[in-house]
């Protein structure tokens, strides 16, 4: 039976029983009161009148007041007939009284009248007794029925009290427990209500839902496992080493290549803290240092890592990718870990080496024939082997310029190969700053004269010695002055200055030429970079090699420039400390 029907039936029954009890009680009370009233009104009054008549008779009705009292009460009795036969008795009393009234002293008649009165009295007293026992029966009946209905009411209320709360609360309790289990992902949970009421329907719906969730979980899990396996296989088969870490540094996955290069065993790595492994493993330490040492991050340039594994040298470019997700129900992104990816760049590196070697060989091989061309030109110019006419001289000048340019280019290319192969040979010794500058000025003298550019020298007095490789520094200064001449206008001045700044010797080369736009200032030190639209011939190598040369000596090379106003290149090199 439905809960609603049960409630309506139970409470309805109780309600009707209470209504029945109330009606019944009021009916019986009314009946009892009517019966009592009958006794009081009809019989009790008659007894009162007859008693008054007896009193008047005893006092002697010869006296006028007694007579009147008798007559008065007789009259009232005649108007208060309630029992069967009472009227006849009252009429007989009235007739006998009339006779007694004629002969008030007649004792026989007095006796007859007294008998008549007591007959009426007796009749009413019997009636009172009869009615009283009738009322008693009614009262007993009322008590019986009221008790019966009351007991039924109590029983119904009691049954409802015992059953109803449990009937409603127990399934709700069971259901809420099961919902909690489902919330805890225990999808095998079911509820078992046997009733065919609303709770039964709820239980069926709940069980269906739990079954579907269980099915969904199982299918999802299976799908997830397949996907996980697929991704794991994919990562494992990658040629590039991949290491996955959680936020605390726990190793979640590491593919075979990563295990090979680190020399770790899978069981020794997975689920372990990478920080602990890094204590004993140098490569691991290098891979994770920027993850756990925030101060070092900025200072670590992302240079390729050289790793010796599988009996050969390999180069890897490291990339650390933070894994960010938006957790379910949240809006902000949260980092849950990192993936360390090492890209194997060995083939590119090998190609790069081949390119550097090739350039070095070609440059080196070109140097000798170019020098011999230069020497031949010089020989022709010196007129030792005959005179040349003006036209031939201008052709020779052209050949000389081209040979010089070729020599400069091959020199730059050779220097670049030195830088690239990391084999810059430095001879850092005590050196004189002014001497180095004079060498560079001398090397550029001809070019300056051609454009009628003057040098303005500002050299501080009593300059200390500096610690530098004179050749390399002179090469850099020559290059800077050469640029200053190339990129400034005819008849201008190039300012050359040497001063000491803190513990450094500072050379500056300032021109009033075309200047460099701010967006290119960072880039001019990159290899092969040339400011777009730069019409002057060049390789774009000079400044990058210069920077490498100066930094290799523990110095710095910087630039300030304003477009259209000129540029200033500044070299700082350490001063020689007197022992
Ligand atoms: P390049 O052989 O092209 O001169 P560099 O490395 O010496 O190569 O210079 C790179 C670029 O920087 C040049 O192409 C030029 O655009 C710019 N540059 C260098 N020096 C100056 C300067 N003094 N004034 C203006 N631009 C300059």
C-alpha cells in the first residue's frame, strides 16, 4: 500500500473513530440527562404535592388554610400526570376529597383520601426506581460503548505510533546511507525495500541509477586503462627521453630512453622522489636543478647537454613543461607536476660540427691563395716588373680591395669556427691599452682617410695595465672602428676613449653615424644578424665574434645608440692587479 494511502487511511480511521466517540458520548449524556430530568420533573413533583396534601390532611382540612393548601396541591397534581394509571388514581383522589370536604371530620373518608394519596406516591416512587434503573442501564451501555470505541481509537493510534514513523524514517535512513556510499564511489551499493509503496519505487530508481553508475565506472575505467596504456607505450617508444614528475617531485613515469641515459632501473626510479635520486645521479641533478632551485633558473642558459650513453656522445636540448589543469568544479588553473623532455639533437649537432669544420677548412685553404693574390698585386703596384697604366692601376685597386675583403671574411669565418667549436685559444697577459688602440687605429687608417673621417682620442693619463689577449682585443677594436667608419658619414669624427671604471679598463668607440633602432640593439650581437636595409657589405659575424672574444677574457661588450645620432660601443676588460 502507498504511504499516502496508508497515512490517509490511518489518520482518517482515527479521525472517524474520534468523531464516533464524541457523537456517542454526547448522545448518551443527552439521554441520561433527559431521563434524570423526567424523574425530577414528573415524579419528584408528584411526591412533593402528595406529601403537602398529606401534611394538610394531618393538620385537618376543616381549617380553611389547610383546605386551600390541599386544593392547591391537588390542582398541581392534576396538571402533573406522567405515569400510566396515575390519572385514574388522581381522579379518585379528587372525588374522595370532594366527599371529605362535605364531611371533614369523617375518619373513614380521611383514611380513604390518605390511601389515595399514598397510592399516587407509591406509583411515582416505583416509577422513580424504574427510571433510575433505566438510567443506570443507559449509563452502563454508554460506558461500554465509549470504552469500546476509545479502546479501538487507542489501538489504532498505538499501531500508527509504532508503525508509521519507522515506516517512513527507516527507508529514508537506508536510502541516505546508500547515497553516501555512492558519493564515496561504492557503486555496488543497493537498497532493498520490499514494500510496493513510494519507497519501493524510489529504491528501484536508486538501484537502477547505482547499476548504471557501476556500468559507467567499469566502462570508463577500462577505457581509461586502454588510453593510459596507449600513452605509456607511446612515451616509452619515443626516442627522446621523457620524465614525468608530480608537484612534490615524485617520479610518475620515465621512458626507456630516459632510463638508459640516466643509468637508472625502472623499479629504482618510479614512485621515488627525484630529489633523492639526484643526490647520487649527476645527470638527474642537472636535469632538475632549475625545478628546485628558483634562484638558479635565470642564470642557467638553455645550452645543449652532452651525455655519454650507449658508448657514444649525444646532445640533448632540455625543456621543462609545467602540467597545468583546471580541477573539476574550480576555475583557477593549478599546476600538478612537470614533464622533463630531452630532445635528442645529436644529428643536428653532428651536422653543425661538419659545417664548422667545412667553413674552417675552406677559410683556411682560401687564406693562402688570397694572400698570394695580394702579394702579386703589391708586386704589380711596386712597378718592379714593369709599369702599369692608369686603367690597369684602377683594376689592380679593385683586385686589392676585393682581396682585402675576402681576407677579412675568411678571417671572420675562421674566428667564428673557433668560437663555435669552443676552442678559442686565449693568451691573457699584461697588456697596454693604448698600444692595442693604436694598432686598431692603424689598421683602419686607410679607410678613415678614404671617407675623410677624423679620430678624436681621449686617453686618460697613467693608465694601468690590463689583463687581456692583445691580438683578440685589437681584432675586436679594429672591427668596432671599422664599423664606426662604415656606418658614419664622410667628414665626421669618430671618438675613441680609454679610461678606467672601477676595476675595469674601458674602451669606447663612438660615432655620429646612422645609429641603430632600439628594437635591433639586442640582436646585433647575434651571429649573421644585420640590421634590415643595411646596404654596407658585411657578414653579420663581426659583433658576435667580438662579444665572444671579450667575454672569454672576462670582460663585457655593450652598445648604446640613438637612431640618426650615432652609436657608442664599449668594451670593459679587467685591470691587471699588482701583486
Ligand atoms: P657586419 O659585417 O654586417 O658589419 P657586424 O656584426 O659587425 O656585421 O654588425 C652587425 C650589424 O650591426 C651591422 O650589419 C649593422 O647593421 C649594425 N652596426 C654595427 N656597428 C654599427 C655602427 N657603428 N653604426 C650603425 N650600425 C652598426
